[in-house]
């Protein structure tokens, strides 16, 4: 059997081997196999505004390290472009701002805001110039929930892989989501990025690790649903806890849903609550080091309903248990585990996807 091949039958399957989380060579392999091929959340749409029509950024620093930029051209079209000059490789845009064109500060090569080559001094005698190779490369770009997502080499269309999420929550006032500073924070976790995802993808540990959250959820009715490249955990609220008011005609009408926990392969978590969205982005920093970016978006007029302490405390509890697992998998006595057929369906789903992409 190949090292990352996961049995599709959860009843007989074993988890990813400990070596996946430990071996630096597998971490290096995941750069191209997993992260270059998938969609990453890079910015709020607000980064392009009246003060700035260009926004440079590095895609997954320490993993992909790809210099990119977002731009809005004169017709209002949004582009994601390579931020590397096609002449000698210098970074073109160093900071956000307004620009009429993109000009390299090394030798003066100019590009339009759509990435097309415009002009270059002292190249009059160059033959077969310019060509398509002199334009800036376009990067695949998608917009959803007021956020920009990009992929260097997407394995699938963004709308296709997010369709199960969008259809399930079509009744929510998503166009009213507003960024809030409270609850938007970065956490450093001393653990492999996939261990953090493993932990997120099951409610099995809730009664043992999250006493506060366990008081709010009807654990006996916790539910899991699988889709091709995303999955869903449905948290059911106890009687005294807040829940969604879901209109008639939608699949969850009549259910007391405390939260929808959507995960999108490989590292994006969309947690929808009655007050809004807690977006979690798990960014690898090394084989045993990750950053988890929490970004909070409240439905207009609902920010006051956010249950601050419960979410923050849950994150600290998750960090502690994941870091403990990172230490444990180094043991010479641990190779891999088994899945609970009832409670770890989403983890099994995740491991199958990792196995497919890594192979």
C-alpha cells in the first residue's frame, strides 16, 4: 500500500502515518502537491479602495513564498498578478497605494494594471520583443463573502468546490457581513497544520476538552456531512442557547442549529453562528509550527451577540491538545491510529484527500 493511501471504508481504515506530520520531506512535498493546487484566502475586498488600487502580498510565506499583487484597472476589473518583473525578477509593487501603471524600480519596465507589458527603455533593438512572456502572469482569482481567494494551479473551480456551502446557507444575509476587530487575532501553534485540521474536524473531543462549548451543544445530535472537497459539522443548540432562525423551504428549517462548521480543503474553516462568521485560516510555518488566523465578520447589527469568551477559550483549549499530540506522535511506539466510524467521518474524509493529493 502507498504510504498515504487511506482505505475508503472508515471501519477498516487507519489514519495518516505519524511520518506525515514529522518528516520534513513530506512537508516540502505538500508545498506543491497540496498548497500550490488549492485555493487560499488572501485578503478582504476592502484592500482595494479609494486610497489603493494595488495591493502586494506574499502567498503563504514560508511555504509557497509567491510574490503576488491585487490590482483594479481603469475599467474596475480586479486582477491577481505576479508581482515579479519579467525583465530581471525584481519585486514591482512594494506597498499598497494608487498607481496609473505598474513600473519596475530597477530598469523602468512598465505594465498596465491588467499585467500587460507597456514599454521598456533601451529595448528598441531587441528582436521578437515583446512577447506574451513579457506580460505579468495572471493568477486564478475568486471573490466570495467579501474576500479574495487565489490559487497558483487550481485542481478545481472555486465555485464548484464551495457550492455545497453556498447552497446550504443561501438564506443567510451574507452581503451584510462586516469585519470586526474584536475576535480577529493570530495564534501561533506549535504543531503541524494538519494536526490542527484533524482536531477541528471532529466533535468527538468536545466533552473531554471543551467544557464550556459542551454546555451549549446537544452533543447527542451533533451531525456530520461530507461533500467532494469540503465537509460540515452541525452543532445543535441546547434549549437555552442561541440558534439560527431558518426560513421555511430550506433543509434545516425547524432545527435548533447553534453553528455550521464548514471546512474547505485543505486549511479553511468557515464557522457560521447566528451573529456572523468566524473564519479560521490555518497557515503552515514548518513541520511543527503553524499560524491560525481568526477573522471575525458580524452580520450588520449583530456584533453584540458574539459569544466572546466561549470562542476564545475554545481556541486555547484546542491549541493545548494539538500541541500535546504533536509531542505524542514523535513516540517510537506510535505509528498511526484508527477512526471512530460515527464521530470521525470528517477526519477520515480529510485524510483521504491528503492521501490523494500527496500521491
